[in-house]
């Protein structure tokens, strides 16, 4: 199955052991310490490669040696919803692949101790020596105190006791009633020696927590091994050797020009000439992707490009691949606004409850952020996890991305405000046009009413003329009287119709006048709204101009911020030099403190030994007192019985004396 030559920010795995270079010295020293001592602590700062050393070097070498069967243990941080415990995690590892039923299950059906599970693994596998390898051991201290107490008690029993006293007593009691309880083979299994060692890997800033276990594991801090950053030559090996490997890789074998290697090392090394593994792997992963994409066989200084840009692009590319746009924005706000203090340019940490409450980031998205190695999850002191940026290297890329995002959001906000104002102006324009159409309609109605009134006036005049003619025709003669009467009736009907039309016309005219007045009022209001719309348009144009000015100012501020960043970086480098000097002094003090701690541990061990001997003497004295009381009790009982016998003999003697008359002493 194809794989990459460099894991990037992820730890090396056992499958990548052939690609793990630069730690041969540390590997040999740590293995030697493990072989000699029962309890060893591996510690270092975060990001220096403890997990990689365990996964790709220590565990495979222990398996190859075949002397100690290595068992990797991870607790995970405690949460209120979880039913896991440290003891449960170890039991599962001890039984993994070796959980077959054996004589121990029927002999001790209620036993659940670590000793029992280790003994069962020994019986089923034939392996007599184990080493428990605890990675990220600081997770233990997120569990409740009762769980930590149970863990250290049982681990102490597993490391120091061949067969627990309760087991011996149980076997003795059962054997008394069942002589054939154990076969010879089972008895040999039960009494076969079992050697268990432990290796604890923990962050150096959590090392002090191990003191909480010293009451049951007094030697836990005696044999420590500090993993430091890579030396210059070791870093060179870690860069060059994986690229040369032949095998089933995504990229063909390639090499680096010497100037390119020197450029990389100069960029990575600190004041002491050491290189942090995580930065090296991030850069080399980018080089491998370039080789794969451009079909290169040898990398020059020009090919590796700007190394600071690679670190910056690492953040951008990982954050862009998280999911949809909404999730990416939520992740960026969490990292850029919640996990980096811009003023001090330092990392912050937030508990998972704070992340969910203030940034609405889901547990699934947090898991993807951790898997992408942008964030590191650490067990919280009261359960759950706290989250922080995975490395200080990412602080500057995160802050730069934040500035760019803020400027872009400000420009988008100004553009959205301008668009909103334009929409409001368009709505006012449409409303004014609708009101204009309404006025035109009302004007047409008014004109139609006026035409109807004029027509009614004409009908009225015609009716009046017809009436006059009818009256003249009536005077002309009786013969035409009937016709005149009929004409008069017709004229009168027309007159009435004309009167009705006149009234209707007057009503329409009045309605038209009311519509005209209303239209005039609306015209005035529309004129005011048009003026307001014009004013809003002018304001929108002013806002647009201001937004353009703000965007220019934001770009100028970004340039100023970039310049300040360079100045700050120079100041940071000077501060880092001072910090390194202070770190040297601190290291000296820590070495002195460790020396004092060693002396303290020796004194504490002697005190514990003295206390143990005192407890043993006390137990022996109590046992002797019990035996003395038992002996006194038996003595009193014997004395009473003897006295009873003496009294009986005296009675017999007195009776004989009375019968024989003999007396004597």
C-alpha cells in the first residue's frame, strides 16, 4: 500500500519505522534504560516526537528482541459520559488476543485485578515478561481521584508482588478441602515468575503530576529520560534519508542539493542548533508533494522556495480542507479569535465546553481539527479535553490569516450595506411610479366625468327646446293637441332623463374633484418620498465612497500591520535569545533540582523502607502479642485443669488417709 515518505504533523507509526531517522542515539539509550530498570519515564516538550519514537523505534525493537512483550496503553481523557477507567483500559490490552478461558477463571471467578489479567495472559501466551508503554500518560490525571488511587494500587501490586497474599490464602483454603484442586501443570503456571516493566511518556510541563503516584510507586521519578530536539546532523538524516528510500511510495526517490539542505537547517535550527521534528516534517511533506506534482528528482534552493510561506500555507490548506464553508468559518473563528492572543502573540487553550458555547464548533469538527494536527487536545484537570494550537510555528500564519479575513469581512459588509441601500432606493422608485400611474388613472376618470356632464347639459338644452316647440304646437290647434300632448309627454320624459343625467354628471364631477384632491395630496407625498429617495441615494453613494476609503484604509493598515509584524518578529527573536539564555539558566536550576529530587527520592525511599520495616516489626509484635495471649490463655486453662487434678488427688488422698489412718507429707 502506497505511503508518503514524511508524515507531516502526524506522529510516525509502526508501519513507517523504515522512514524514521535521526533518533538512533536516543533509541539505544532509552532501550538500555528500559532493559535495566523496572520503571522508566520518557518526557519532553510537546512536538519533539515522543509518540514517533515509541511507535516507530522503541515498540518495534522490543518486539524484535522478544524478551519483553510491549503493550501500548492510551487512557484518553475522562468525561462524565464515559464509562472507561484506567484499569479497564489496561485490562482490555492485557486480554487482547489472549482471553481464552483457563484454570484461573474457575479458581478465582470474582478476581478483577491487573495481576489476575496479566497472569491469565501469561498462562495463555507463555510470555513471562511484559512492558506496559503508557503514551500521553498525563491523561491519567483527568480522571477522578478514586480512579487514580485504584490504578496506582493495582499497578504497585502488579509490579512488586509475585502472588498476592489474598490469592495464596484462597488457594490454601481451597486446597485444604480439595487436595486435587490444582494439577501439577496448573500449580507450575500459578507459581511461574512474571516480570512486568513500565514506560511512562509524558509532557515535561506535566512531569510534576507523577509525584501524585509516589506513595505507591516511590521510584517513579528515579529513572527519567529527556527527549530533546534533533541535533543538526540528526535533522539532516531525517531530511535526506527518507527521500532516498525505494519502495511503494507516492513519490519517486529524490535528493536535495547541499545548498537546499543548508537553507532548510538554517531556517529550522534554534539558538542551540537543534531542530523541532514537527516543523521539519511539515516542510519535508511539502517538498515531497512538490516532487510528486512536478516530477522532480533533485531539489535546489529555488525549488524549496520560501520556507515561511510553506508554514503559512500549511495552516491555510488544512483549514480549507475541513468541510463546507460554514464549518471552515467556524473553525477559523475558533482558532484565530479564541486560541491566539494577538497582543502577546501566544497560544491560549479552551475547554471543550467553552468551544461549544462561544464558537458553536461541533465535536466532529473538533476531531477533524485534531486529526489535521492544527489543534492539540489535552485532558482537562476536571475531565474532558482542552484545545490549543498545535505549535507556536502556526501563530504568525494564523494572525496573518485573521487580518486578511477581517479586512475581507469589512469590505463585504460595506458592499452588503450599499446593496441594501440600493434596494431601498429602487423600492422607493417603484412606489413613486405606481403612484404616478394611479394619478393618471384618476385624471382619466375626472375627464370622463366632465365629458358626461357636458353631454347631460346638451341633452337638457335639447329637451327645453323640444318643450317650447310642443307648447307652440298646442296653441296651433286642437287637432294637433293630442300629438302635442304626446310630444310634450315625450319631451317631459326627455327632460326628466336629462335631469337624471345632470344629477349623475354632478355626482361624477364631485367624485372626480375628490379624486383630484386625493391625487394632489398623493402627488405632494410622492414628491416628498422622491426627495427622500434621492437623499437616500446620495447617502448610499456617500457610504459606497466611505466603504472604498475604508477598504483602502484596511489595506494600508494591513501593510502597516505587516511592517509591525516584521518589527515584532525581530523583537521576538531578541526576546527568544534572552529566553533561551534564561532557559539555559533554568535548565541548570532544573538539573540541580533533579539532583535534589534524586536525593529526596533516596531519602523518601529510605523513609518508606523504614516505615515498611516498622510496619513489619509492628505486625510481628502484634502477632507475638496475639501468640502470647493465646499461650497465656492455654496456660491458664492448663493451670486450671492441673489445679482441678490436684484438688481431686487431695480428695483421694484424704479419703485414703481416713480409711488407713496413715498421715504424712
